[in-house]
């Protein structure tokens, strides 16, 4: 008797559950049908809008297309694409457009050199003459850390520009500060600070002028190199000879002995200067180099001869 009642209850429960499941599936089917009937018009509308916008953009790209002279692309491909700014323009593409409109700008790409100039001239159907010797940087300072005199220890921002804004960072107000603004400006890894002095790696240097623009003391001059290495006066100080002697072992004292040996040299404002256009490293110029008491006249460039060692003389100022 008990078993029959339980069976009847289970049968009723199963029937009720089956009807609930059937009702749920039916409602779900109705909801899906309703959603689809409402969604497809919106989908069709979005498809139409997308197609319409795509068509408008296609027409605009054709009607508003800016025609580019194919020669600009050819010139741009001929350039090194370094965007170093040595030509005076923001980048290689701007220079390509400029040189197409003004042929006088040909040869302004220092990293590319004569080979790039020749390629551009060929694109423009021009004949070019010799552009002259390449220009390379010369650092007009020879003083390394041991040669300098310091009044204090600089502990500010590691930058030549920042240090140059302060007085008495080092005794010489004209020498290399050695914090590397020029090395950070160079994109070719051609400058390094070695023992407190900016040193050019002429095998890597392209003559882009970035280093000369970065130096806050204007120590780096772009010089036409007629040979692998050039004779130079590696100093920029215009202090009196006595003052220079007291703060730097290798500074120019303006004695004029070099000018007496060769007219390539002349002394102005207590500083000997070299006429690079006339300097040929003749016997007279070699004599001027050998007679220099501070040995500030040296060679700079690729594989230069070993510079003469300065005569050691203790500086009178206090070193930090």
C-alpha cells in the first residue's frame, strides 16, 4: 500500500516537471524568435551605414589624394635616413623635398657625404663639382682630469649645460667639462668622455655637427679635413698666460712662439689660432709644434701621431 502511494507521487511529480520543462523551452523559443525579429533590422542598418562610410572614405582618398613627386621618394631612398638634422632640416624627407626645389642644397647631407650627393645629382640630372673636403669636429681642449684644477666638487645634474650655468665648477671657464652632452647628442657613438675629456672616434664620425651644437662652451669646431689628421691648437682659453698656467698644465699661454715659426698661426686675445685652410704640416709648422712650451699644438683625426707630453708644472690653485 505504501509503495503504491509513493509510485503515484513520483508519477505526478514527473508529469509536472515535464510540463514545466516543455513550457520553459517554448518560452525560450519565443524569446529567441522575438529577439531575431527585432535585431536583424538593426544589423542590416549597421551594415548599410558601414558600407556607406567606407564608400565615402574611398571617394575622399581618391579625390583628396596629395600627389607626391616620385623624385622625392627616390631622393629619400638615396639618403641615409638618419634624421640627424645636419642638413638644417628636421629630417631626411624634409631635406629631400627641399633639395628637389633648390639644387643649391645639394651636398648638405654630411653623413651621406659625396656618394649620397652624387646619387641625388643623378636623380636630378645634375652635374656636380667637387664639394670640398669633409668637415669633422675638433675639440679645442686637451686637458684631462689630471691637467685641470678644481675649486669644488660638482654634485649637480650630470650635464655640461647645467654645470656651465654655475661659476667655479672648474678653474678654467673655457675647458671641457666632461659631462658628455656631446656624446649623448651623437647618434653614431663617435664621441666618448675619456678621462674627463670629450674624444672623437674619427672612424665612426660622419660630420653631422650634432656634437658642436650640443657643447655649451662651443669647444667643438667643424673643420675641413684635407688629410686624415689635422694640426690644431687644442685650447680655447683667452685668459692671460700667467692665469692659464696657474689652472691648466696644457693650456695655451699666448706666448706667440708658434706664430714666429709659421704664419699659419696667429695670436688673438691671448690664444693661438690655426688657419686650417693653409695648414699643410710643413717643417715650419712642425717646428711651431715642437717649440710650444705647453704642447697645446697637436694632431687630431684618424691615427694621428702621438702628441708630445707637456712639461709638468704644478698648478697654484687648490685642487679638490
